C-alpha cells in the first residue's frame, strides 16, 4: 500500500477530526479508520456515521489521501481505487 505521509499519520492515530461543511454549516466531525472487505479486496478507509455531501467526501478524500465513507456514499482520492489501499489481512 503506497500512501502519503499525511495518510500514514492518520492511520497511526486511528482517527482524525476534520472541519466539514454539512448543509452549508461547518462542523467538526471525527473520522475513524475502518477495515472494509469488498469481494476479495480488503482495504482501509476513513469512516463517519454522519451524512455528508458526496462533493465534500471527495474533497476530504483528496486532502487526507485515504478513501472516505459516510452512510450516503464512498469517495476515493482522484485516480485511486480500493486496490491502492489494499491490506494484507482479511
């Protein structure tokens, strides 16, 4: 898994608190790291249980360098997919 230094720091901490726009209001939301299995691929991502607009999820994915999931969708950094964040453990 080849990721940025910022992403490595987030993974070491296990979570990150980010300023996110929700319905035009900025809020501090905590994103936790989570292991996800889809098909035969296991990868790590940031996760929140709050609904966030997809455009904002894409922005967070770009800034963090990690995939981001909310109840309404998932976003990956530009040009990357699940296999770019694949882990060895099932």
